[in-house]
């Protein structure tokens, strides 16, 4: 069995029925990006707060880098880097002075140079104080301070909020570099499209329950996607009969056909070409629909 950076059994902190995290059996392999996916309010942040010893679980067990987050919190915090979704920016430090402070606290002089390097890659001005930064720049500063000490495990909660696509891509490159060095990333997000670009494995949480964990490669046959086709004339829905994986078809009189499907798109595109499609427009994964499909499977298996 491959080594794990995070392992939990029946991990639970429930604020109210269906709110929090209930019975989580997490397995995050070492040296991979684990995409932790769920809608807002699904329980992702609660789980992360347990993993980082911000709240104590009501029941269950958890190991992070082989340590107990509560009993071994001092050692653990030296080996992990964390960005919370609601992490405040420091009011009395600019980015440069904050890196200097962190370098002293961690007894790691290299934090300063590494932090400046990351800031340059993310186009972050380290001369501005925290309260002067926009949402996107606060996110950048949080990422820089979480990564500058080169932690063994990086835990990021919605790290791309407020960032443009080019910066999201750069963050993805940074995360892949981290795992190439044998370190581990837990990336929490409500966007399957963002996580899909970098993750090795994914876990889905909905209504506080971990619905499923699976390799990203296996998700291609499970994810719900959408394609919009345009024809010169109206095409009946029956023209796509016999294609496996199609869940819904919407046909408009002007020749537009919207297809929602699960699995590979090859058969849909082949049929569209045979029918003379003029344009094809692919859309990102419909996360909520994917959740519903997985959740239905979870409920049927109970």
C-alpha cells in the first residue's frame, strides 16, 4: 500500500445534521495533489480545521504526516503549510516584513528568498501592507507565506479565489513542482474545472459526507459535462439515440442543441460531425450535476 500523508477514520465534527464533516475516511497519498471537492458549505473547511488542529473532532481518528494534529501540533505546524479560505491579511506588516518575521519564527532564513521568488512568479507587490491588498493579492500573499518554508504537506482552501486564469495556471505549475519534489498537496475547491488541471486523486464531499474518492483518470467516465452544437437547421433529439452516457438533450428551433453527458465525448462529436454541425462549444464540468450523480450512486449503495 502506498504511504499516505493524511489518513482518517470516521472523522466527525457536526454543527447540525448535514452541516460540518461526518464520518470522513480520508486517504491522501504522499507525493500527489489530492483535490478535495464540494459545494460551498459542504464541509471542506471543517475537515481542514480538524486536520490543522483548529477544532477538535467529536469522534474518529486522524493522522497527518504520521502525527496526531492535537498531541503533536507544534511539530506538525513546522512541517505543513496552510491557506484557509477566510485567512485574514496582516494589518501591521507588508509582505516583505511578514516573510522576515516568518523566517525568524521558523528559524529558516531561506524563507525570505523563497518567498520573494514566489511573489515574483505570482506578480505580488511585497511592499504593500495586508489591509491595502485586494482579495486576489491577499490570496497571493497567503500562498506565498504557506509555501515559502517548503512544507512536506500543503493544505490550501479555495486558493484561486479572486485570481485570473493566468495566475491560476501559474499556481497549478507551482503545485505540480511541489509534488515532483515528493511533497504533498491537499487542494480544496468548489470548482472541479480548477482541480482537474492539477490533481492526481479527488474526493467529493456533499452535505458533510465524503461521497467518493477516486483517481482523477477514473473521473472521465463519471463527470458530467456539457457541449453546445449548432446546426443550419433544427435537429431532433432522436438524432443522438444510441449514444451511451447522454443524460439530457435540449433542442432549439434555431438549430442549437445542448447535450449533457457523462463519459468520453468522442461518440457525441462523431455523431455531430455526421449530422453536419457548424460549431461545437465545450463547457467546463458541471460540478453540481457530477455531485448529484455520485451522490445518487452513494445512496443506492447504502
